[in-house]
């Protein structure tokens, strides 16, 4: 176990079985050897590596697991430097965070891997590192990464160990109490300063077992990630649970049944480095002429033609927690956006997509995300990587309705329906009961913030299930939350109230009955479909008032007055008025008869009234998320 720089760090052995029947396997990254033959379509760079140089017992595959901003990427940078994988310079920051959005936000969004070569006690080892995200919205990335590992480093924030306010002793006791991990297995490190980081590498070799796979078995490769290259097609990241693979092999996809000829295999160091072969237990990439993004399904099994194998179980499908409509700003860009979505969802298979359409916005899609941050990052990647501008509708969670209308039951073919689009929300007279999704949330916080956090949870309609004092300083709270109350901004509010010290995680807790209503937002009497939302009746007035106030700030002033209203059915529950720009039409009237002045003002008022009837109100496309986010709870 290791205690990391701002950070305390522990080892955790993976207990879940790996997708192959054997205990978790994956492994040898094997280095060496001069290149054999140059290939026309091979990855640029170094000579090909001979992966047969390292025996399986000298292989270690591991991930770094931690909460957001606890130093995972910093630790990964130091490990890459110590093993000579990258040069040691002051500019090495977030080396494995390759996406622009990751560097801008300072978080890990996409799991990345790198092969490290390290000599310990005269033996050469090959270590495969996978740097995983820490935010709960990207937990699906973590689960896929663990499929290629035999152990993990658990990084726990204890502040910088060389600072006066650091308290690693207290953190060690907390971990021992919570996880029953002995204190003597902890390594106190400072990833930022590089203190004791080399001990982490030694612990990896001592504590994490080698993979257990056999090269003599038929090829069985699990596709656990993939990317798309405009020139080479699909690049699939694979973990071999048996056999070997090389250029020229004819392989078959268990999912699509299609055959391919392997063009290139290799490992990541962290850039692509081609190899002669990949062997059982190893993790690497394969390029096999897959041209369509749908051909590389995450969780698919690849095997040799004429040597079929039982497909690996793959991964449990990600369960979307937030849904939103996505439409091109210009309908002429529909096909370009469709292509961009296909390629981006290849990188992020946790996003679900269904075709949708809107009278106001035209053809588009209904997308499912794991959370609001996931949604924001996906949208940002569309803009940065594919230069696509889109309109995102208000995010909503998947509700359910128990139908009482025989006509609707016949229409849907069932009595219980799932509602992911507010436009599909059935009238109350047709429904016997509405259901909303709930989650069991766990909050760990210093005790001085308990009061504020309890008030925050009560404001979000949460029900307390448990309170446990971990030690004299920290408390663990368990609450049953309606999902809709936490997906938008609960995490941000919690961090703000606790000065960043509280942590939050949640798991699905099923559905419960709720008094739900649909609220529309009207601009000059016209409903804005993108801002329609389903909420609890107790929150209707406060939410409507807040949305109207924020829209007033978000919409640019026009030459005519704009009435911003929140409505439930035909009943208006909140209103704000955005004043018009007004030209001073009486500026040239110096004295004289007042009737001239009144005539000019009346003519202006009539013109404004006409403009209000025929004018279109433009809502900036980036305003939707800003409008829906709450102010930090005081």
C-alpha cells in the first residue's frame, strides 16, 4: 500500500474474477530486440519490440485509483520519469492526460495506459500502468481498466507529507479502520516532490501478482477500449487471455462475426510502439482494417479464424443517469454531426444514443450520460476534436409512469413506461403513479462541516440512512437521494460547503413514488422545448423563479420586450421581463407642443409591440447548462 504525497497511498488486491475463467490475467509487455522488418502502415517512431523477452512472472499490470484531484496523474508522471519512459523535465505534467479537455479542466476523463520497464534486484520487469479517472461520472472507464489489471494502487489525500499541516498518521488509522489494511503496508510519498515514489515501484513488484495466462491456448483477446484514426481506422486496445497475435493473422470478431487481417500490433509507451507479436497475458493494441466505428465494440472478443473460442463475458452495460437532446445548430450539418458522434462514442461507449426530433430544432438525438460533468465533457470534446457546434437541451433523469389509461397501455404495449424526454411526459389523468430514480449516496467529511451538509441534503429531499464516526475527525453519512436532486450541481455545492474536503459517491437504489409535474418555460408566450423539465411539485415555484431569473441574465437584450415565464399546464407560476433596447425618439424635441412628443412615443410603442409579435428570441446555445445550475448553497 502506498501513502501518496498530498497523498496517502494503499495497495488493494483485486478480488473480482477476470473475464477469462482464470484469476485475473494480462501481462507481459516485452521489450527488446532490433526491428525485424519495416511495415508500410506501422506506427511511426521506434524499432519494433520483441515481446517474448520477458517471462510472464516478470510482468505486473496495475491501475491507480483515487478520488478527484488526489494526485493520480502527478504520480503517473513520476513513475514514467523514474522508469525512463519519458524525459525528466519541468514540463512533464499530466503526460497521460492527452485530451485538450483534460488539460483545461485539470482532471482525467479517459483512462490511458503506458508500459514501464524497470530493473529490481537484478531482474528486469515490465509494468503496465493504467491511469484512471477519479470523478464518479467516469466510473465506467475505471471498471474497464480493472479488467486489464491484477492489482491497484489506492491513493488517498493526506496533504503534502512534508508540510506542517499534513497528518498521515491519522489518515493511516482511518484506512486501517475502514478497509482493514495494515498501517505497515502504507508508503508515504509526495508525488509532486518525488519523495519515496521509487518505493511504489518496488511494492508493485512485491504485492501485485503476475498474470496467469497460457500462450499455448487459442487466441482470446478482449477489446477493452478503442480509438479512431482518420488514416488507419479503428485502433483497438486488447487484453490477451490466451494465445498470441501478430501481423498477418486472420482474426474474427465474436460480436459482428466479421473477419479481419491484422496490420499491426503493439504496446503504448505511452505513444504507440509496434511489436513483432503480443502474447497471452499482455495488453496492447491491434490495427486490423476496421473502417467503421461500430466494428470495434467494447467488450468484444477477438479470436483466430478457424480457431473459435467461447466469448468472454465482456462488460456490464453502463447505466445512463442523465439524458439530454442534442441537435445541430444548422440542419445541413446533421450528417457531419452523426459521423462525429459515432467516432466519439467509440472512445466513450458509456454514452447511449437514440434518434429524436423536435419541431423547433429539427432532427437530432437523445443522449444518455453518466452525469452532468460527463455531458459537459462530451460536448466540449465534440467542439474541440470535431469542430461541431450543437444545441443541448435541458438534462433530465429517466422517470417512470404507471399508466391507468387503457388507450395508452395499448399504445405502449405495457403499463409501465420510462420517460427520458419531458415531451413524452403523460398527463396526470392518464397515470396512476409517477416514479423517480433514487441513489444511495455516501459522504465522507470532516466533522466541522456536518451541519451545513445535513442542511444541504435535506434541501435536496434526501433521507438519512446512517451516520458513522470514522474517527474523532471524520464522519461518514449515508443518504437516500432522488437522482434528479444530485445530478446537476450537488457535487459542486458539497465541495463548496466543505472547502473541498468532503467526498461523495453513489450507487443505484431503484425507483420510488413521487409527485412529479412537467414545467414549461415560455418566451413571449412560446414554449422553449429545450428548457422543459420534469420536477417534484414541492420544488416547482422555486425552480421556475430561478430559471426565469437566470434566463433574464443569459438572453441578450433585444429591440423588443421579452416576457420570460414558467408554466405548469396553463398556469403561470413565475415571470421575469427582459426590457427592450430603447432609442430616445424625443431627443430632437426641444420644447414646443407636447402632442408632438406623445405622437413619437406612441409610434415607438406600436413598433415595439409589432416586433414582439413577430420577433424571434435567440437563446445562446451555451446558456442551457448555466441556466439550470443552481447557485452554491450558502
